[in-house]
């Protein structure tokens, strides 16, 4: 299969269900593969890392979009992301990211651990109540979504009663980030952009009238004190929406993917439960092996760029296959094996360079706190039939992941070693 056929198959239903065989075929063509004169596929870890760190390659900002697609009106969903750090390049990106990154310092994130642990325990208690009679509990709805959305909304200053309203509009909005063409129907995403943008515009106005000590309040104060250097109102709203999206969409998928892997690997589950496997190492291997973000793209911001000798013209696109790079045998020994004990550390799941995910440390912390406490509370939990993957390529995760919680242990009780997986019944966690 040539590179063009591989790109064509990226959006096929069977690929979305299990993209990894296609990534293997792509990697067999080489770490960097020209598809057309203006499109390059990057499958190798080293090459992907270089592209993500090279400031000659950037995001499809307004200037690039105008050059490629013309100076017509953009769909509201594209316009919203275009005002955010996600689709901006220096110097705009530098100005926008600074105030946001200041909230996610290592010290501030680490200080959230006790609050995250309390939130985890509350959600596990709710799962225990719902699953008391042996009924399956949807892990995604009862835990994987409310945990990260609660944390990011608390940081932002979103009222608790509003938090569950975001799941559907965020899911619709992120469709425009999928691998798609300029003529893709964006109506549902545009409606979601209007709803989310309007909500945060109202919240910004409320903070301006009644200041509070949260992220929105801090950014509003910065905007009002130094209008020339701070984030403008439209940019502020766009970046608040982006923080909401990034704050739970990725972590929700990380939690679901991790739980599914615990069902497949009882030895890993046992080691995580008895603490012989550090939770952080387990989380890193989930991120490498089945990352919640599968790919990203960059464009060449100037003439004369190349990747491993493959030329990329100005505004040419580079499709960076993160999930393929994360299984590159040149970087990882036996990369197709799920191995939280592996010596090679690090992955590209949160990107690299100036666009490295600002919330990566928070996502890792939430997952590292959640999994051991879940196994303490539910040592006999099993995955039930009926798991449903999202029909997505970029955002890889579950829409539903039923769990039978089984006999419940004490908070400090280590999980057992599990049993061999039964093809005809539930999978042990």
C-alpha cells in the first residue's frame, strides 16, 4: 500500500476502530514519506519530534488559512479555534500562552493532588452505590468524564451546576479537529461553538462585574490592567473554550483507555494494585501504547524546509502520526507490547515544542491518582460487555465502558492478581 492509499484509509470505519495495523503499514514506508507535492506523512519518532520542535513548522493560523483557502468567511467553529493558542504561531502564540501557562506550573498542579483524591473517592462512592446489586456501571459517564471536567471547571471558575452540560457540545465541537477537508459539514460544531462561546462570554462579563479568584478572574484582570499586552476578549473566550476541551477530552479518553488495558493485562492490574508498579509508569505506557490523541498536523511557515531530505514547500502540510511514532521500533524495544516496566521513557502523546499541551501534567496527575484508588475500592471489578468506542480517529476513546464493580474493598486494600481473561464473559480488571 502506498502513502496516498494509507492517507485515504485514515478515515475508514475499520481504521477508526483499530488504526494500529494501518500505522504499521505506514511505518514500513519509512519515517518520512511524501504523499503529494504538498503533503508529507511522518511516522518515525525522531522525525516527528523534530517537526514538533521546529519553529519553521507551525499551525494553520489565519495567514496560512487565507493563503491556502482564500480570504472567505470561516465557519464559527474554525474561527473559534483560530483565536486560541491551538491554531496560533509566535508572536501571537507567545502572548496568549504566557498567562495561561502561569496557572499550570508544577507547584500549582502538584498542590491539587489532595483535592483530586477527594474527587476520585466521591465518584467511586457513587459507582459503588449504582453497582451495588451487580448492575454494570458506565465508567465513562460516572467517572472518566466527571473527574477531569470537575477539576478543570474548578480551576476556571465554572459553577458546579453547569459542568455536565458541556459533554455533548464539546464532543460536537471537536469534530472539526478531526482529519477532514475544507468542505466538511461543520453545522453541529458551529452550533457548539456558538453555545460554548456565548457561555464563556457571559462568564467573563460576570467576572468583570464580580471578580473572583479563579483562572477566568485572573485573565480578566490582566486584560483590563494591560489591554495592549493581554488576551483580548474574543481571544479570552476562545482560549477558555480550548482549556475546557483540552481539560477533559484528553483525560477522559486516557482514563477509559487505561481501564480497558487493565482488563486485558491482569498482571499489570495486580502490580498496580499492590503498588509494585508506580501509577505514573502505568499512565506513561497507556499514553504511549494507546494515546488519546492519535495525530496532529503542521504546516511549513517558510520556503526551503525539509524533513530527512523530503522537501516541504511553504504552506505544505505535515501529518504527524503520533500514535505511529509512539510505536517506532527505532525508539522502543518491542513497541507493540504493552509494558509499563519498559526502560524507554517518554512519548509524543502531549506533543513537543511550543505547542506541548499546557495541561499535560494535570492529566497525568489525575490518572495517576485515579487508577490505584479505583483498584483499592473495587478489587474484584470486571469489564462488562457493551463497550463502545467513539467513531473518531484523532480523539481515541470510549463513549461507553461498562464495569461491574463486584465486591468492594477498603480504601487501602490492595487489589488481587486477577484471573485469566475469559473470552465469553467479563474481563477482569
